[in-house]
C-alpha cells in the first residue's frame, strides 16, 4: 500500500508542478499575501475532488463525452485570455504592484472567483486529475487505487501550500513595483500562451 501511495504522490506532483495559469495565480497571491489560505484551500480541495472522482471512475464517463470537454476548453480559453489581458494591464499601474499587499489589494470575492475559475475552467485539470490519474490508479487494483489517490491528494495539498505560503520568501526579491510589473507581464504572457495552446486543441 505504501508503494501505491508513493506512486500517487510522485505522479500527482509531476503533473501539478508544471508552470500553468493556476500555479501562476497562487504564486501571485502568495507574493502579495492576499487571501492565501482561501486560494490554497480552493485549489487543493478542488484537486482532491477531481482526483477522487477520477479514481472512482468518472474519468471513463468524461472520456465518452467529448462535447463537454470542448465546452470547458473554450470557456477556459475565454477566461485565460481575459485574465492575461487583466494581468498585462495591471503591470502598467505601480500602485497595484507593491509587495506585501500595500497597494491595490484584491478582494476576497475576486480571489475566490479567480482561483475557482482557473481550476474548474481549465481543461488540463480534468485531463490530468480525472482522466490521467484515474487511469493510472486503475492499474493499482481495487484497494491500491485508493492508496494511490491518497498519495496524489497529499501531493496536491503539499504543493499548493508550499507555493502559496512559501512565495513570501521571495518578497525581498520582488519588493519593487518594477519587479511586480515584470512578474505580471510574465504571468500574462504565460496565460496567453496557454490560451492559444488550448484554442489549437
């Protein structure tokens, strides 16, 4: 059972650590120290729900409904494009780019909606957690798959917690408006790139 848990942990981390819109959002919230706990909780709990759904067999159902994946994909493209443009526009305003959240603080509602949208409107999340992890877990057997799921869930909680709360260690490096401007530009370009890849299928 320990082998299945370790396999789940390593597989989950290998999928989630990749640079993406969700991670960029959590990183920015962590650097700004704005609603970090709520954002980390939303991302981690959402991952747990999707992982468990995939292991329970929902991945098979989703795989047979390509239209649903297409709808989610285009919603994701629209949201990522909107967020990328917002990030690039934000990079023009010095007052919104100060470390430690001293200016232009995001509202709790905005943080919640942003974290939820970047999670649930991201087709890659479904492909990674529901389909891929669900398929791999199926090879672990009736009991082993749940130990695998537990390991994957632990990996998700560890990653988002580390990214959100560990980001503040980078605050000294990002204490100037110029550094935040560069970060927002990079986040915006990253999200635009992901949106283009999603649009191309």
